[in-house]
């Protein structure tokens, strides 16, 4: 290889019009090639930026869509619950229009009696109500207090 490089150095360029034209044409082609490469790089860069921006927007829209789907599911659940409550209230309204039911309700809740009727309050069997639980707790508390006072007096 070293020999060929030396041979190339020995070759002299002709200094005539044709070689000058060819050299100018070669320089022009090189400049056009560089210009095309730069233009292609700019086009790719612009396309890349457009794809990145579009991708980010698409991801944001996808996240927003998921949020809307979650809100929709919550709204559907609330709507179903509200429908159930509405049906229950409509049934209550229908029952309250019945005079026999209203009379029975008044007698059970407010201890209203018909003429000649006597009311006896009987605790429910099998089920405990919150008031009976409170009564049990208060009676247990009073029993423990009386035990502690008996022990103190006995000592």
C-alpha cells in the first residue's frame, strides 16, 4: 500500500479547462450530496419530533380515557344504588297509602292503641336490638360497680 500512495503523489493534475470543469462539477455534486443528506436529516428529525409529540398525546388521552371509564363505572354503580333506593321508597309510599298499614305502624312504633286494646311490650326473641344491648351493658356496669363497692366495704 505504501507504494501506491507514493505513486498517487507522483501523479500531477493537468491544469486545463476540462479538468477545471470536472473539478467544479465534482465540487457541485459534493455540495448537493451534503445538502441532500442534511435535508434528509432535518426531515427525519421533524418526523421524529412529530411522532414523539403524537405518542405523548396518545398516552395522555389513554390515561384520561381510563379515568373516564372509572368515573363511568362509579356513576353506574351509584345509579343502580339510587334506583334500588327509589324502588324501596316507592314501596314505602305505596304502603303508607294503605290505612291499615299506617294504623299498624302507629300502634307498633308509638304505642297507640285502639279503643279497648291493651299494649304489652315484649322483647324480641332471638334478635337483640341496640337498645337491649345498651341496657345489658349498663346493667353489667352497675353490677361490677356494686361488686367493687361490696368488696371495699367488706375489707
